[in-house]
C-alpha cells in the first residue's frame, strides 16, 4: 500500500507541479524518505448541570419519582491519533499524507453496539453502503502535493478553512449546557423552527474530494473543490447515483482578497457552491440542485475591526420536501485596548415556511414508496402557495477577553441572546434564550491545556409537557472542566 501511495504521489508531482529538475536522475522515493510523525489529542471533560429546561416533570415511574431524571454530573473522554508523513522532492515540490483515527469518544462507543444489516435482493454496492449507518472510526484521511503552481489535496477531507470572512466576534460560550428538547432537537432551534444561523456553504466534510488551492497572487487566494458523491464517507466502493434525497457532483469555489485601503487592511471574500440532486423523477417537482453562496468583508483601522457576512441558499433542495429560501447575515465589531479586547455581533436568519401539512404528507410518502413518486402529496405541496410565512431568528452577543494574567492564561466573558419566532406564532416553535458565560483558559505547557467554563442558561419555550400550550421559563447553571493533551 505504501508503494502505491508513494508512486501515486510522485506521479502527481511529475504531471502537475514539476520543474525541469524532475526529469533528471534521482534517488527513488521510499517510505524512509518521508518524515513520519504521530500526532493527535486526548481530552477529558467533566460536566455538571443543576437543572434541565427540557426535563419532563409530569411522568412518574413505579416508585413515585419522576421518570425523567437526567444525571447532573457526567464525564466524557475523547481522543484521536493522526499519522502523518511529508517529504520535499529535489525540485522543491512538497508531498505528504495524513490519516486520522478516532480512538475514543462517540464513534467507538456507537460501533460497540452497531450491527450492519443488509437488504434482501440488494446489489453489492447497496449492501456495502448499509455499513455507513454505523459510526466511522476514520476522520480526515488525505494526501497532498504542494508546488509552485499550487496545492492539490486528495482524499476524505473538508474544504480548507480561512477563505470565508465572517462578522468579527468576541463572544465565547462556557460550554456548560448540553441540552435537547423533548423532540430531540437542540433547544436553541425551538423544535422544527426552520430559521438557521448556518454561515458555511461547505457540506459533507468527510467525503472523498479533490481540492486545488492556487498560489496567492496580489493578495488574491482561490480554492476549488469537487466531490462526486456526498452520500458515502471515506469510501471507494461503487455507489449509486440515483438515490432519493441525496446529492452528488458537489462543486465549491472560494476566493479571498486582502489589501490596503487608506493605509488600513481590507479583506473581501466570496464563495459559491452547488450539489446536484441524484434522483430527478419527473413527478418530483420540488427537487432542485442545492445552490448556495456567501460573501464577507472586514476592515481594520487601528485597534478597531468592522465586518459582516451574508449567506443564501435553499432548504430541502434535493429532497421531495418543499424548497425554502434561507438567508443569514451578520455584522460585528471588535476593539483591542491593551490587554483587553471587546466585541459585539448581531445576526439575523430568515427561512421560508411553506406549510407543515404538505411537507409531512410528502415525508410520509417518501418513507413508504420505494420509487418515491408520491404524486398526491407533491400535488398538495405545489398547491400550497409560496410565502405562507417566514421563521425568523435574531441573535446578538457581546464578549470581552483579558490576557493580562500572562503565562498562557486567558479570561473570556460573554453574554448572548437568541429570539426564535415562528411564522404562525406557534408557542411550541418559538423560544428565547439568554446566557451568561465565563471561561478560563490556561496553556499549562507545550501541548497541555486546561479550560474551565461556566454558563447561566435561561430558556423560555413551550416544551410540550402540559396541555395549556403555554411557554415556561427555566434556568440552568452548567460547569465544564476540560483537560487536553495535544501531541
């Protein structure tokens, strides 16, 4: 396998990035030519939470106590091993690889109880795909070639960060509250409220893709990425290209420009991406490509930085459910004053709400009909005119960072409020969250860090635990202490 890997890497370097020196005689590449290293992390976290806003306080079990009694104190452990190798060819081209193996946490725990199943009569590809319901031990795994004409990354990895610019932010969460509501949804989205603060146009980070990053020229950076299949992670098997509710042929383009205006730094970014719907049955009139785009900018003069972002896309684009326009934008500012940094950010998210009844009907047909035709349900969707309303969410936060303690110690303070409004003002789909956060970070030594966080979390929402359909306000306090070794 090493011979194949090294041979492929050398071929890529020769074909795409080589200079004149590559044609000259040289020592053959072997595994010993690579600088091999082992990295990763190990992390232990203790979480304490005194109350649970989502707790069902009405049901009793046989001993007369509440049936729903969440444990207040829990421990968690996570870890990953990263196998890396890199080398520089005689012509200056850099090549390398990285394999990341999950060694602790949720993935190995889920696999302990995972039993792959097959469907009678399924072909070999679909039989193999049934294993993807299990957790994946493999995180990113990829190889790269980096030369004077740019960098190419090949493998199961997401698009590189650092191109998209967002509104500046100083807020930091204390990570002390981990909650879901009675429907299994995270509390801050109020059940099936469709609004979303999603700001990225990347999807399916672990899929096999080809990524090209052009050399920076005149302050311009450019990234292109392509993934043929978004339904299967880290696989080379023969996969189907006509799956319902799945997308393929994902193309992602990001660009950033950094320069100076009036002597101050200005950065601009833009991105566009599209994924094609695999199944395009003529009766599925709601199925479209998942096109999304975003722009961002920030301007720094002196110690003050101002910026913002805007993202637009479709919800349910590749499925038989209704397409719904999604828009998210935000503005923010940060200011540095000696050992202090202060910041404030405001964001707004709007998503169309086109009718739950028709959407539910389509979902029911999609789950029971193999061909997923669902003509009656889709007709109902089409007759449900656009603009039945919008779900809206507003979020603001403020933060302060203090670095005056020295020796790798940082204190972060923050406050955040979110207000989720439903298009029909359904109290079960609306919520308001207020949190106050404090975080202490200590870089103890090389690769060793300690983080302690506190969150006061006040949540107003109808949890479905009473028949009056009235909202309740509950408060919880949470503490998180995390020790991390990185190597």
